[in-house]
C-alpha cells in the first residue's frame, strides 16, 4: 500500500480550506443598522435612477444656473452643509450621495439595475440624470477628491453640457482603487462573501481617516463625527463599499486633461495629507483654462474646514465666468 505524503495531504487540505472555507464559514452579521426614516435629514429626497434610490438635498432658486456638488470617498452630502446656502446665491444647488456612500441605496450591480452603478463611467450617467431632471441653462460641477474625478469624467463625456468645473483636491494622479491584475481575484465567489466583512474595518479606522483629512483635527465637531458615521447604519453599507472597491481603479483622466476646455477652478489646502497640494498645482498647470487657489493652514476638505476662504475663491471664480 502506498504511503500518504503528509506534506501533500496538508497542501490538499489547505487548498480545500482556502477554496471552500470562505463559502461555508459563518460570518458575523452586520449590526447597528437603522431604518432609513431614522437617518434622513429634514430636506432629504430620493430619486430613482435605473432602480437605485439616490439620496440628495437641494436648494432651488429661480436662477438659470445649476450647481451640483460631488463628495469624495467615504463622505456624503454632509460634506457640503456649510457651503450649500452660499452657493445658492449663484443658482440652484444640488448635492447627492454617490453610489456606495451616504444614504443612497446599496444594490448589487446586476441585482436590481441593468448596469454597475459603482463604475466611474456609470456615475457620470447618474449625474446626467440629475441634470436632465432640472431646467437649467448653465451647469457647474463641484467635486472634492474622488468627486472631482467624477466631475472630470463627466466633463470629458459630455463636454457641451458642462459650463465650468470647481475641483477641490481632485483625485487625478494615482486615483486609487484596485489594480487591474487583482480584479479577477476580487470577483471570486470567496472574496464576494468575505469582502463586505473585510471593509467593515472602516468603522474603526473612520476617525483616523477623518482626522487625516483636516489640517487641524481639533476643529472636527461632535456633529461632524455623528454625520460621518451615519452612513454606517444604512442597510448593506458594507456590500456597497465592497462593490465600489471592486469596480473602481485606474482611469485615463490624467492623460486627457488637455481636452478640458471650460473654465476650471482648482482649490487645494496647503496642508492636504491625502491628495498633496503639489498634485492639484500640477493639474492646474496642465489645464488650458484654469485658476489655482491654495488655502493656507487647510487640509483635504476646505469646504468643511475653511469654508470662508473656500467661498471667497468660489465667489471670485463664478463672478468672472462668461
């Protein structure tokens, strides 16, 4: 009788565990979930876009301009609360939660919609759905960090529809996300089961990331903390964050900056620890029609940390638009 090789048996059992284990091991349930009624703001609204309930807040005016605010990774409409009313002096203002964040419904890409709402390309379609639902002659997109990436992608896809951009520490160079070579691994059934559990670590790391976004973390209020944690009580928030992580990665925006012809205001905090100010300065130099503003003693979210200086830059830019 042939002897069993212990090492070979161990390798076989290890492979079986790696392949089958993630599919059968009980996973901890997602706790802390609250009904949407307990999470919405007094002016919260929802718009169904291809089967996804997208959360938004807006201030309507009788002006011909529509200003759309696009938050960054891990943020929400709350990022714009200090500047929505000042923006409204120039037109109607709309801020919405991008898929995977805030109070927008978390769906599986092919469960309830006919495409993947987490893809950068499709997020431009969601943005255009909002634009088409409004009667506005002039469109200004305002994007912070990854929201700036969405604004640029939309301006490239619909150049005749967007009149101006305001980019706040936009994520353009090395915009993050999973590299292409790892995508097949992330889409394995085993990872689809484990992934949502893995991303739950943001609950513990969230405060650390938030503090990194500010030049002076002492300015972060208790209200800020509560509102940044609110989306972690939305049903299936972990699934949405995992699907967003899988869907996003490299893009070609950095190579296409010369195609952006509309006026662009680039704003950065001098003490930005997430997207270094040098990257925003580089982007402004590569755009053909740009204005650069660097705010001293300010971090990655000037609209939250330095709203007065931020709006001073915005006021000057919009006042000088054609």
